[in-house]
């Protein structure tokens, strides 16, 4: 017989030498960084476990933030990343989705603002060149 009280608690796994993520993939990702030297098996295991725990934490926080029994969606993750100060390092990796026409409008505005900024830079460059010529 199943105790209904136990169903409400998250499933706890005992620490083990097993990982959900393949160690070879984590090693490949770690090696893709130019700053990575020798990767020992202990470091690889710890990084894999840390990654798994971080993904679990991120998913749990995003699911909790939904406020209901909904399915966890990308929007929930992106909202969490945008609202949480400690997750702002993921802003470029998990951005909020926008429509194509919204993106095109943002590009248009950036280009309009960017052309004004470029003109200012050109003026300051020419001023510094004329100052250098005067010396």
C-alpha cells in the first residue's frame, strides 16, 4: 500500500557513483574551453554531479514559479532566469522568446540609434586627429 503523504515529497536519490549525464559528453564540453588543462576523473565526476544538481535546481525553481500543476515550459525557465539575480549569467543562453516582428523592430531601432552613435564616434575621432595634427 502506498502512503499518500510520501507522494508529495520529491523523490530522493542516494549519492552514488552513477550519473545521469554521460561523462564523455561532459569531458568534451569541458575540453572545448581553451583554459582547460588536464581533466582528472575525479574532477570530471564532480563537474557532472554539479551540473546535474544545477539542472535539477533550475527545473525545480521554474516549476515552483509556475504556481500550478502545469507542464514545465521554456517560458517558465526564461522567466525565472530574467527575474533571478543569481541566474542572470544565463540571460544570453535562456532568453525570453520574442516574435519575429518584435525582433525586426528592435533591430530597426538599434540601427537607428547605432547610426547616431557612429556619427558621434566619427566626430570625436576627427577631433582627436586634428588635435594630434596641431601638436
